[in-house]
C-alpha cells in the first residue's frame, strides 16, 4: 500500500514538472488573474495538475 501511494505521489509531481516545462517552452499559458494562487512561485508547478479554484477572466464574464 505504501508503494502504491508513493508511486501516485511521484507520478503527480512528474506530471506537474512536465506541465511546467511545457509552460516554460511556451506550449501552454495560464490566463488567470495576476493575484491567483497559481501565480505564486512554489505553487505554479501544480497549476496544470490541480486546476481548481482558478479565476479565469473569460469564465467569470461568461457566468455573468
């Protein structure tokens, strides 16, 4: 059971780092507000694997 949990956590971090590399290469971009949690230096790694509570200007305009 420990090995399974460790594998999932390592896989999650690897996917986050790959997504961060794609962002650095310009393949994907984040259109959140500048004060969003995903713009913080330590948390920006997890922006693409944990897309909850993002504040997207386009989505906010659509919901109104």
